[in-house]
C-alpha cells in the first residue's frame, strides 16, 4: 500500500499492481470463503496438474481453472491487522480510470465483504471488519453504465450474486442491472421499461452471428445461473432457442443448451401449478415449453457436434423431473427415438437412460422400442466378439436396470444368461469385465430374489476378481457387485462357509488398499455379509476340526505354541469354567512337570516325584481328572 508514495509512475499505474497483490492476499488468506465462492460458481477446486503436452498451447494458457484453495495463516493475520487500511485503499481505487483496476476491484469486493464472516472474533471486534456492501454493489452497477458491454465480466456476476444472497433488499436492483446488460449483449437491444405495454418477445430470423464467444458464453451462463422472474426470462428464452442453438460456434451452442434447460424450469413449475388459472395463460406457457423443447430435441438429433448432442440428453436426464412429462409426448418421443441410432455409442447409452425414465410416464409408446433395444443389445453382447461393443452393451443393460427396474425384471434370466459367461471366460479386456460387473450390480438392485439361483455361479468369479492386483477398477467393481448381491438376495454369513478364503481376502483389502473409497466399501461389504464367530471361521478354513454341536463350540484366542503347560492349565480354567479347588492342584502339577523337564533341576527330581505322589494321594479318585492335563 506504500507504493502510492513512489514516484516514476502515475497514480493508476501504481494502483493496479497494488490491487493485484491485495486480491491475492485475500484469496489465500480466507480459504473457507474462497472454497464457497468456487462451489457457488458450479465448479470444483482441483489440483493444477495439467500439462500442455497433447493440447493446444493457447487453449492451455487461456483455460479457466480453479486451483485447490490455499490457507495461509500469515496472509490471514496480515489482512486482519491491516483490514481498515485495505478497505480504505480499495475505496480510493474506485476512482481509477483504468479498466484493469476496476475489474480487479470486482474480485476484491466480494472477498472483502466475506472476510469478517469467517473470522473468530469477539463481539467488540466485529465492527473492525464492517464494510459498506451497498456502496460496493452500486459501484459495480455504475461501471456497467459507464463502460461498454465488453466490461461485463465474471467478477461482475460474482459481485451481483454475492449481493443478492447477502442483501435481499438489493435483489431487484441487481437483477435489473444484470438484465439490462444481458439484453444488450445477447439481443443487441435495450431492456424495455417496466411501464411499457407488453409486446411479443423477439425471435431471430436465423442463427445469431457471435463475434465475442467468451463474452457470449458468460452472458448465457449468467442468464441460467440467476433466478430471474418469469416475465423477464420469457423475453430471452425464444430468442436464445431459435438464435443461439443454431450458432456456428459449438461452444456457444453448448452454453445455449445449458441456458435453455435452466430457463425452462420456472415455466414448467408454474405450468404444473396452473390448476384453476386462466386457460389462455396456461395454453401460452405450454406453447412456450413445447417450442423450446422442440428446438432442443432437434439439436440432439441433427447437431454436428457430439458434445452438444450429449449435453442435450444430459440436461433432460438430470433436469427437473416435471420436465419429463412434456418429453413423454408422442411427437417428442419420435425425435428422441432417432438418437438410439446415433453413430456415437455414448449417445445411444444416454438415450436409453432417458427413455428408461420416460417409460413410466408413457409406457405404451416407450416400452416396445425399449424392448427392441434390449433384445438387440443382448444379441450384440452374445455374438459380436468385439470388446468395444460388449462394453457398450453392458452399459446399456446397466442403464435399463437402473432407470427402469420394473421393465427389466421379467427379462432377468436371459440378461444373466448373456452376462455370466463374460465373467467365467478368459477376458483380457478389463473394461469389459468392469462394465459387466456394474450391470450385474444394477440387476441385483432391480431383480433381488431373481438372482438367488445365480449366486453360486457369480460368487467364485467375484472372489477371484477381489484378489486381482493388476486392476483397481476391477477390484472395485467386484466389491460393489458383491455388496449389492448379498444385500438384495439375503445371501449373508453363508459366503464365509462356502468360500472360506473370503474373510481373509476382505480383511487384506482393508489393510492394504490405498484407495479410501475401497476401504470404505470393504467395511460396508463386511457389514452386509454379517459377523462370524472366529472359532466357526477356523472350522470353515480347516484350522480346527469340526465340532458335533456348534452351539457348544468355544471361541478360543489365537495363541502361539508354548512349551509351558501352565498356560494350557490357565486356558483350561478360563474356558471350561473349573473351580479354584480344581485349579490349584492342576497348576501345581503343571509346575512340577515343567521342573521335571528341566535338566538343570535333575538333582531335585526325587523331591519333585515325592511331591507329585503326595498331591495325587490327597486328591484321591479325582486324580484321574489331572492325568490327561
């Protein structure tokens, strides 16, 4: 902050590096708030282990990544001590004419406002971290009015989002400011006044020509991120669906797909709530939903980029459940059926998953096609002999079982007939085995009792895969399948009897696996299969001869062989519950016998023998009990 006193540079040139340093200190000095900020953006912090090898250098340099947050105690203490000075300097920098200074301030302001919320301070120190959040937000709004739309940045949207979450009173003003910029950026027109009479939303005549791809993507992401009012979204949704979904740039089409899917949510929800509302209003909302859905489904069929086609199906599958009822109509399903014949296998898998969800809403229209897909998949799995197609077939079966278990249940036997041989045969392709195991895992959840007769066939392969040290993915898939199989078929405790090595294999996984998820899953499987008496386990493994009555079997501790007979006597006392009157003579006899075996005490053998005779004489007929001991 003392850089403002240096000569040689003008005031704005000195402020920019100062703001960059302060921004970095705030970033590393408040890890909890920084982690929440990254999660609020819909991203996950990740280790920066990227490499430029095999990728475009320019894309590698410009790609936006979010590194794992750093927690610096030194930076935190420095900010806490100088917070008032930092806040004062940042307010002075608001008058800077440099755009780079203003963009840096847009990142600093949210971090300043959240710093005090994460600090452990007393009630007397709370006012130290007070900031005027309203003035920060007003400054951000003024920037959008003074500068061109190119000033619309991710920092501005972050500030607006933080304000709307923290200060509900400014939510309307923040939304109006964002809508004004979005209208200018996406539609190249001014935002209509709230006092103007309602007009029909504009629809572009053809694809929108995008000049700034990054800015357009940010605008589309912002439109889908914020919860704008429905009448405001109605002005944008048709324009984006008919203009940006057919853009020449694949990145813009991807952003437009996400934006349209998110903007449809309030319209679908309000349509379902129109039980006694105006019929014309209900009809208008339905027409809007169907118009946008037709555009999205068309993109899923004809778009040249497989990423865009996949994104459409993913948005449908993971979107609002209320949207599925509109997709289950006949005209929509006819287009979705076309994606089953897409050249990319991933598209076919996502299409089957979506149709599995739609099957319960329109079974008469969906299930016949889904049945044909299942039969073709089983034929391909059995006869293709191509690992890639076998892997794809197993994935499709897993999706059918997961998304539509009632549909898959009657076909459980033919499905297992096709899957089980892929486990018993010698397969060098790990991916095929993993996908087959995943499919069996989903079938166990869907079928349950139908898999009881297949347990004896499946379990030896699962135990064998658990001992496969060459593939973590195969061990993990086998462990998951074993847990689902035991849980859904009530096959518990008996696995230890029929596969005596299983318990040792699971305990070895618990000790040696480096993967936390594997150890957690192993604990879960041990809990599902159930507890086993250690003595019974020794009987199963052959370490101890079987007892006639398991109810009378005792669980003796594992002890190393000992030459001291006194240990055997103590063990006999504890586990056969003899009295003290029986213990003392037994312990004396054991000690005397131990002395007899000691060559160093050979000169005492006569006395020892006399002592033994005396003990046996005093015991009388009961001495026969100790002869075997």
